[in-house]
C-alpha cells in the first residue's frame, strides 16, 4: 500500500510532497527538530479523520491545498486515519483497546476480550477438576504441549477438532495428576525401574511384530478396542457393512460381524 501526501500551507507547512510506500514495512518514523512540522502534520491527519479541511491558522489568507491519496489515487478514507496526540491522558493505557478509533469500538473490544478471558478461566477450572490439578493449570497445559503463553488461544483452537470428534481416547479415564506428579517421577528415577521399563517395551515391540494386524506406533490393541466399541455403538455391522483387515503380506480378510471382529482382536491380544 502507498499513501501519497501533497500539502501546501497547512498549519505552517509551506509545502510537503512525499509518497509513503508501505510495501517494505508497516510503519514510518518522521524525525525533525522541534517546531519543524511534526505537530502540523498530525493536525492535518486529525482533520482528515474528522472529514474536515486542513487550513493555515498562522496565515489564514494563504490558499491551502491538501491531497492525501491511496495507491489507487483515491482520497484516504477518514475511517483509516487515527491520530494519538501526545500528553493526553486518555491514551496513557498500555492496552491495545486504547488505540481503537472510537470509544464505542473500545467498549466492544473490551467486552469481547472480557468474555474470552472469562471463558478461558471457566475452561481451565474445568480442566483442573478433570485432571486433578489444583493450581497453575494453564501453565501446566502450556508446558505439556511446549507452547509459548502468547500462543495459548492457538493451542486451544487446535484441540477443537479432537474435542468435537467424540473419539474414545486411550487412557481418557486416567486423571492427569495420577501420572504426572512427584511420586511418579520419584518412582521412575528409582534404581532398576528404567531397566524394567526397557524390558517391557522390548517385549511389547516383539509381540506387536508377531501380530497379524497390529502395527507399531499406528494401530495397537487399544486402538482396536476403540474401533470395536465405535462400530458397535454406531450399528456398523448391523447395517450389513464389513471391514477389511490386511496382514503383513497384504492379504485381505473381510470381517462382516461384531463377534468375528472381537474374536480377531482377542486373538491378537493373546499372541505370545
């Protein structure tokens, strides 16, 4: 975007002509000695924001000319101009709402912001009750997902699809605090536990490798049980549908009943 400024006899500015090209950045710094033109330029844009015509109060008899256009050559819309005057108390707040165009928009912004903050507080309170966490719930969530505090809303938004999917997730019935607490950390750090866990993982991987239908890191016994419950709850087999299972050699097996599907899962779990 480009803004072209062409001024003559505006608040003491005899002449100023310049194109401000925002294609390389979103801001410009105007540096000039006191009394040169900075305040006068601000007054020009203040008039534009009020749909008023700039003038020269020092030499009122001089002809004033003011042209401020966008890159299409059209006059700059007054709604796109906002001037913050120095040393005014109403602009002293650090909150972004103070930089909105008018008080009505500021109130609307603050109302929306407050409703979002209230919803977030209620959400984390609910998460605290479900997880067993009694304090610092938001900080714990950020740490668990390795997220910067400034990205908290993006993180929460990323959960939406999973929350609305109504999936039965592995270990959903286990409270977070039952696993992630100091007692568990001390247990994992105790001598011999790491070796036992490694042995367990190695045995688990061995059993998965022997399975006809389970795949390491993709589809295990927990996934299979979840699929079975979902198919049953939604009447999949009763509607005369079937599923295809593929073994490591890509041989396909058609399963057309809940009983057969559950029997296959049970057999896979008993692989030794």
